[in-house]
């Protein structure tokens, strides 16, 4: 959290001093928002580097493992359509309401398309394993 505050302060300083572009400042904010969304929701099942190295569910791919895939960007863009996510995640204005027939083992996660973009911006910052 301290890092987020520091990044925010640096962003405000440079954005108001005209030394960096608004798009760069926006990207820093998007990465920070994405990091928080991932921390709050994705780490329940996935291991995320520098966040929960011993967490997650063993059968669930880590974010690092997914970055090995050639289509990793597309997978993160549409993750909410890929099993098991439709039973857990709803995108406002995109996904249908959650069916009462689905198991209710977890509270539904409601996100926006902007949240998906922010998650992708955060994942782009993660190092690909060597």
C-alpha cells in the first residue's frame, strides 16, 4: 500500500509539472488499480509473483505460468468467459446475471471492462519466467 501511495505522489508531481504525459500517468494508475483487483480477487486461486508465492490452489495456473503461453494477453482479456470464471465473475453490461443454478460456494465477483483493462496492464508488468 505504501508503494501505491508513493507511485501516486510521484505521478501527481510529474503530471502537474508537465514532465510526463497524461497517458503515462494514466497507465501508472491503471497498473495500480489492476494490482489491487488482482490482490483482492485473483489471489484466491492463482499464485501471483511478489504477492502470494505460497498461496493459490495447486491445480490453478499461476500468472507467471500463463505468461508462458503465446496467447496470454487474449486469455487475460477474456478470462471471465473461460471456465471456471463464468460461475464466479460477472462483467457489468457484458455478462448475463449469474444463474441461481450455479453453485454458490463463493460470493460473485462483479467487475467492469475498465477493471479487465487494469488487470491486463498490471499483468503486463510481471516478468515472464525464464
